[in-house]
C-alpha cells in the first residue's frame, strides 16, 4: 500500500476502522477501537506506511505495516510484524 498521511479526525477514524491486524504480537480486528481505548477519540494525525502481509485493509491483505497516530501530545504507534519476522508491537506515549 502507498504511505498515507491524514490530518482529519473523521478520515483517520474511518481508515482505522477498516484495519485488522493478525499474526504475531499485537493483533486486533479493528485498529480504531484500540486507538480509542488508548484515549485518542479525535486523533489529529495519522501516518501509515510499509507493508505487512498480515495486516488487512477492508478485508484485503498487505495493508500498512506501521501506524503513527497522534492526538495533541498522546501518540499511539503500531510497528513490527511485517512478514512474520518480528512480533508486532503497540505502544502509547505522551510527548513532552
């Protein structure tokens, strides 16, 4: 998939609602739910890039491999898992 950068909350949540992650490590049927559970109800930035054969967008494999989602100073990242070589990780951080 081509990398994307979005800055509209509605568009970001719409994209994340169609992302499912399977394989090793962090998995989810709906990435939007995980992001909202982390406290990002109106994210203002999404950067998705890379390719992961076990990441699905609208039911199709080979979606983005890494995700960087931000709302104000809170950041959620999802990375790893591409090709099953490493376990996918999910992290939440507050930036200074």
